[in-house]
C-alpha cells in the first residue's frame, strides 16, 4: 500500500504543525514508509518552514516521548523522514494558475473565500500525488499513542462508512451555513441535495481517508449541471462555501445510487449511515442526548458523549466497530469532562489522533497514561 498524508498549512499555524509533525515522527511506527506533503501558500512560506524544520536546536524523539517508549528506528528522528514542501501554485491546473502567482496564492482567498481556498489546497494535492490511499489533515492535530498508520487504513477500509446527518427545517440542529455548504458541494458535482432526501447533510470532521481512484473519478467527471466547466473552476465559482470532505462524501453517496456506473465496484464497500440513528440503535441514546440539541454537526460534538460515564465502554465499542480513529477535540472539553473520566476514555478508545489543537493533552493527560495506551482495533 502506498500511503500519502496531505497537510495544508500557513504561517500562523506553523508552531502547531511542527508539534504535530514531531508527534508523527515519534509515534507513527511505520512513519519511514509514509510520504507526507505539506501544502503551502507561497514560495516565502516554503522557505520559512524549511528553515524551521532545519533548526538544529530542536530535540529528536529520544527514547521516550509523552511517556511512551520509542522504537529504536525513530529515536533519532525529529520530523518524519519523507517530508516534502510544496507551493500550492505548482499543484494547480494551468487554468487556475492563471488566476494567481507563485509569489502568493492566498490572493485567491480574497476572490473566493478561505474555505474554497482550503478545499483547493487539499483537492489539488489529492489529484496531483500518486498513492493508493491518502489522509487529509489540518495542521493542528496530535498523535496520541503509538500506531501503524497503514494498519489503521487497512482496518478502516474493511467496511468504511460515509456518515450523514438529518436536520430538517425547524430542527434545532439545522445550520444554514452547513446546509449551504452541502448544496454548494452537490452542485459542484452536478447534483443537488434533493437527490439524497430532505434535510440530509454530509459532514464528519477534519480528516478523511481518500482513495486515489475515487478522487480522480470525482475530479474528472463532467457536471450534469455545467458540463463544459472543469471541476476546479466549478469549485471556485460555487455560490456557497465548500468543504472538500463534504464533497468527497457526496460523490461517494451519489455514485452508490448509480448502479450502472462503470466504477461502481469501487463504491460498493462504502455504507451510508445516519449517525444519530446508528448511535441510538447501538444503545447510546443517553450519551447522544449529552450533545446540546442546538449544536449542529454531531461528529464535531462527539466528545460530549464521554460525559455519559456509565456508557463509556459501549461508546468505545461503537468507535471500534465503526473505526473512529480520529476525533475533533476542542480544548474546551478539557474543562467540561472530569479528568478521571477523560483519562479512562482515552486509555480505552481506538484514537490515533486528535485533529484540533488540544494543548492540554500532551501536558497533562497523555503523560499520565504512563505509556500504556496501546492501539486496539477490537
């Protein structure tokens, strides 16, 4: 398996990015066989980050990191060994290059908005690089236990799930911005959200495992609504913000409805499940009700369910069955969840990474585990 990790970033996030890359070097046990590409906005950012990565005063992993014993092969690493930096401009199709310059591609933010720009960063890279599977990450995450990423991807791909949520008109969870993003992504693909049912939205969080074949099918397929316009131009001209993960999921869900699709064999392994229904059917209704009813995007509020301590083992079982290996964990949860409850959850849950900046975890919670948080898929 050829695995690629794609991480867009920009100057204000470089401190968090460096911390995340260091955690990858120390705790991803197969890091020497994984390519990581950092997608930056300009030649100046490439130069600056190259300098930061070369800082001789930065410490290597050593024999222990966050109380874990580090593999001998990783002890001399500071950052992942197969790390490349790319100016987004070099990855863009020529017609999109004509809209900007290598000096500063972030001028596209002023023209099209930051969410379209971020989606362009990730999807242009995903279309450009060669891999079997790729993991999209933002630059504020942290690896929290030793884990082999290729094994993780193999586990996830056995029965992958595309999660949807239902928030009909009048629902306290309905968010007009999220509705608009879904509709914009669907129309970029030549569909509408009416294809999937009233009130349905696709989301999940800030990471996703991509298949190269699906990415290229999505990017190269003409739109029924605008057949003479290429994918990336359609993305930039969408009438709403765009989230690349939402678009990828809508593409999979749409393809699954097209039984005559010549590429349908690629999509049959995916399940399209409603996250609320699945949680309740699993016996987690009491945990689900811990999520404030006026908050949208259930998966982003997932840690609220940890508060239902009597159901913690069942929640962990749910995460193992449905392969929740990455979690959006806002720093605010550190003050909401009792320390002992959170410590026990993190010990048992199959989490490889947090995908948000949770600064208290490496200072308090992870070292308190005394290096005993092993990755378990069953």
